[in-house]
């Protein structure tokens, strides 16, 4: 069985002379071209023998039989095709005549390819602009780009846009290069069939490694986030979770849960864990309760306090302050609210509070930890701050 060796192509497909030179140098090492792929060339291992290679461009992907037969008659054997490029070979000692003796005539073979590259560029550019529009809406429509960054949901789409951007660049370069090659041929400059390819190989190898790494990250991130995203019912007793508990705020032994179960999860008393590149530890939770012998001051019903919160352990401390700014924007609920007040507190690097009737909000950070708490009830803000400080210290120490 003939053994096949795969090698990364040294350069872009439109660099015809460099490919021809590379194929010839490989044959001298005993690697004879068998098939071309999108990124790799397949070689058969054999005896070292210097072969000359020529690449012919056609308007369609298939090579017309009559044209192939004509080339065979003058000493060039068909080897393989990739896209609109067709490879022929001939032993160096045969001195087979060139497929094209008139560069001007050869330039006409590139006209159809140029049109296809323009169409490909147009389609790729439209796709890129659509992705950019979606990204701009995700990142900036609500004015909270740092919050979107920390949550991590738009990172994969951003990476995808970079890949598509490269495709736009690649298509643009292909158009320009084919046009330059066509112009050179029209000026009578024949293709250099022994053009140096080593420098291009090093560049292409380095880029391929980076491109594959980006593609792998783009593919893996959603699975990591999906694996880390879990929702649980809050345990009734306090635990080591870095979340402010309703019982610690109310300090009332008559407090009981106000439950709402769906699929074995109490969604009125639940917490969700999440992960992102910029915030590897995240908690979002809700807790609801009621005290039967107590009513709201407006006599609207049984007193039913609740607390909802978000906690982020950031990878970089520099994100803490802008994240708080974005959380305030996100939870401001319109212009009708009173201004948020920043307070100095020894347990926080930053503390901003807001009170509006029964509803109290707290935004706090310490080192890499950011916490947002929204409480509905009659406990004092100082109680909320004291409990938040304990939980932030618990997470910050991890």
C-alpha cells in the first residue's frame, strides 16, 4: 500500500508559481503530489525524482477532457484539481513544452476566476456586516458593554466575527493578487515556475496555528459555559454560598418560604452558577419568603420580602468599577428613580446604594468581587450592607 503524507500548503492558492516550485522540490525528496485539499497537500512516498509541475486555471471546476488530453500529448500528465486550479506534471528530463507560450493568452484564463472572487468577496462582506450589526446591538444597544463582556454570551460571536473578518481580508487579497497576476501576464511577464516558497510556508504555518487556536476556543467556549451553567434550589439552611440570605436580613423566626416549583426546582428560591472567560465564578439568585402574621404597611397583603442578587468573581480587578457602572444602568429602571448614592465603607472598595420605599439596591466591589443586591422589604439598609460585606469577604478570600 502506498503511504500518503500530508503537508500544510506553503501559501495561498492563487500564488501559482510558488505552488509549482513547492511541488517540484517535494518530488525531488520522494514526495509526489497526489491530491490537494483546502489546507493540506497529499503526497505519495516514492523514489526521489525531479518533476516539473504546471497549474492551469479554468472557468469551471472540472477540467475539460479534450484540454487534458491535449496537454498529455505534449508530455504533461494530469495529477489533481482543487477549486478552479488543475495540476499537471512531467519529468524534468523530458523538457516538455510549456502549456502557455503567450502570457497574454494565459491572462484570459483568469477572467472568470476574477469574477468568482468578486462574488465571493461580496457575499463574505455582507455576512461580516450582518455579524457586526448584531455585535454592535449586543454590546452597545443598552449601553452595558462590560456587563456583556463579563457574562460572556457575546464572546463566541465576537470571535466568529474575527474569523469572518479574516475571510473578508483573504477574499480581498485574492482579488487583488489575481488581478496583479493577470496584469503581469498581459504585460508579457510569464509566471516564475521556480518561485521561492520557504518564506511563505513559515508565515502560513504560524497563521494556521493561530487560526486553529482561535477556532478551537470559539468551538469550546459554548460547551464550557453550558457545562458551568446550572440552576439549583437554594438550601433552606445557610451554606458557604457567597450570597446574602433573606433570613439573615429579616431576622424573624416566623419567616417561611414562598415556593414556586417547576421541574423540581423552586424558582422562587433558586441560585444559578455560570462561567465566562472574564468572570470564572458567577452566581445569580432569587429568594422569596413571607411572614403570615405581618402585612405590608399599605395593607396590600401578607408581608412577603424577597431578595435577588448577582455576584461576580472577576479575572481582572480593573473590570470591577465599570461593571458596577453597567449594573447601575441595567437596573436603573428608568429616569423616575432617585439618584444612586456612593458611600465610603471599610469593607468595600466601592459601595453605591439606592432606596425607594420598600425597595433597596446595593452595588459593591472589593478587589475582584462585584455584588449587586436588590431587596424588597422593611429591613434597614445597614443590615443589607453588613450581610453583603460578609459574603463579599467570603468570596474574595477564595
